[in-house]
C-alpha cells in the first residue's frame, strides 16, 4: 500500500516536471523574440528604457 502510494507520487512528480520542461521549451523562442523586439523598439526610441523611466520617477 505505501509502496504503491510512493510510486504514484513519484510518477505524478515526474509527469509534472516533464510538462513544466515542455512548457518552458515551448515559450523560450517566443520569449527571445519578444526581448529582441523590445530591444529594437528601445533602440529606435519608440519606447523609453525602463532604467530611464525609473530614474525620472525619483
């Protein structure tokens, strides 16, 4: 009984970890693209740099 419960818990944690890794892998390219796009917008002066905004708010 305890062995079965331990086995089920181990399988559940393994599946949860695999799903989390799959989700991170899925969103990684979009995240890189988003950061590059935001960097390009800041470079062109279309949006302010967050560091400048924070400095001006003080």
